[in-house]
C-alpha cells in the first residue's frame, strides 16, 4: 500500500487515501469521516462531488468507506436521496444494508464502482 496524495482540502469532511497494487489488481481506498456534530448542508455534497470527480479518473477499483453520518437506511430522507443520486451519477453503489450505529441506523458506508463485487 502507498499513501495517495490528492491535492484536495475540504471543510465538511476529512479523508485519507491510499493505493494497493497486487499482481492481479490495483485498488484505490478512501476513508471518509464527516462529523455528525456538523449540520449536513450543500457544501458537503459539493465537496464529495469534487472528490468523486478525481477518484473516477483512476483506472483502478475504488473502495470508499467511512462514517458519513447520513442515515441511508431512511430512504425518504432528502440527504439519503441526494447521496444516492450522487452515487448513481458516478456509477457508484453503496453496499452496507444493516445498522452500523448503536441507535440502529446505517451511517458507515462502503462504496464501490457498480461493477465491483462488494467487499462485504
């Protein structure tokens, strides 16, 4: 594994990125943390779009994971719909289907290109 240096700075979330190369595959891993104490507003989605714009240019499998602090289990939630629309626009899918929080919500996500077998 090697740290991936992306010349990006965001105010609504933190991230770390790395690449892993084997004889059979190249992977780009990104871990995201969006503090739940911060209100979820449009700048988060704009910054996430910027990150996705960069990541999809890599000819590698992409695994984006982390604590997004969005209740994706609430399908009618406007933030959930906005995230799902964003993922769809980049041909990305979110694979976690069960609760990841003590209160029973799904906040921690694993996102991959739609053609990649989910790692979970």
